[in-house]
């Protein structure tokens, strides 16, 4: 029910996902009448899609604490409860990010040895078909060095499981590559990671190196990560609009546009934010995927894809099985937040 568009996007995206994945079953959580009406214009396998009624919804500008306390029958809360009860294996939402994180953390709890969950998603790179995973993208504005190391471990495990990368290259996002650069949290996290034999830590990178394809996991606090995410989306939109405006100036540029369209199309497709939509809340005892609130049908379907991969690869259990050993060998006794 959430996001900027609600059922007009989420419902056709759900039908699209069902068509692509014959073994997928979906539960649409929200107002029963609204969802049933949205489904009327679609053809789908009714045995693989059900509606679970929820009488409330969390508004996009609602505070997480208010949603958690007062909206116990919201579509968001009910959906996460279904994951907790093992009725569903994953939850996908385009709703209020803060409320989704707070509710997921309250209902599902964090994995053992994990202090804070983080938001992780994929970014494009200049290397064809190569993506880089980045976390945290907004769950934790203030982050300790120990939490950054935990993020590094979780990101490494996810990249290995989901992207099938042996010994993923992990780095810290910083204002320079030199060891003397950065705030105290980043410096301490870098020192801890450099002592670890369990993580393939390669040091600091600057923002422009995120997209070069030389690393697999980029770690930062949620403030920096969210700014990087929104900046990336904004630049992708800027490039697309400037290119369109350039080719639409007159009949000659339109003709040139038609001639170069076969060359431009793969490029615009590669930087299309909808192809990378779907950020996983990593570190929880369950799979929760956040779609961008402004995602289109293709974008929300991509978020469902991310949830499917997380379930198929059994990411939470893999982290549960591996992270305790990795953290014990990577992090000294906690120094506090």
C-alpha cells in the first residue's frame, strides 16, 4: 500500500513477478477491496496470489515510533508479522523507510552478534554486468567503528552468497585513500579490518571509485551512504534528461538520435535506477527488502527479484552461520557505541 503510487505500481509488478517465476507465491497485504479492484484488470494464476487484509497503512511522512506504537494492523506491520510467523519468507515494501526498519527490527530482531541492521543495495559500475554492493544506505546515521566492521562482515557474506563472489573485496568509503584520512570511527574500523584474516579488506576508497568495478563491497555509515545513493540516482536522471533534451532540439538532432539509439539504449539501460531497485535490510532474522518509494512497475518488480534471491540463497541463515565466527576473529571486545 506504500510508496508514492501504491497499488497502481505494486500490483502489476507483483503480477509481472508471478509470470516470470512459476514457483513464486505472493501475498498482497493491505486494504482488501482496494487490492481486489486493482487486480481485476490483470490476468494471473489465482492459486499463487492471495490477499491478506490490513485495516491500516503507514503514511510516508509518519514517524517510525508513531507507526510502531499506533499502527499495529498496518499493511507494513502485518506483512512483517507474516515473515515472523513463517507464513511468508520475505517482505517487500515501498513504504516509509524509517517505519519499515523500526518495525522489522522490533518484530524480527537482529541476528546474534549483530548490534545494528544495515541497508545494502547494488550500484552499477563501468565494468559490464559488474555490480558493487554498498552499505549502510540510511539505517544508521551515527555509526561506531565496531558497527562498521559488522557491516563489512555482513556485506562480505551477502556478496559471496548472492553475487557468487569468492573472497569479496571489501573497502571503507573515505575522503582519501591514505591511512591518515577520515574520522576516528573510519580509522579505527580500518585498523580492525586490516588485522582480520577472515575478510578481504583492501583499504579506503574515495567516492569516485565506487563505480570503477574494482571492489565488491563498499562500507560507510548511513548518512554518507544515503547521500551517495540519492546522488547516484539524481545523476542518472540528470544524464538521461540532458541526453533526451539534446536529441530533441531540432529535426537534425532528432535524426542523429534515431541513428545512435541502438548505441545509447544499452548505456541508458545500464544506469537506469530501476534496474538496481531493492535494498535489503541485512542483519535481521528474516528477509526484508525496501523498494524506492518512487519506483515504477519495473523497479518494484526488481525489488521482488531481490527478495527472491535472498530467499533462494538463504542469506539470513548463511549470515547466522558464518558471521559469529567471522566477527569473533575480526572485532576485539566492544569499546561501546
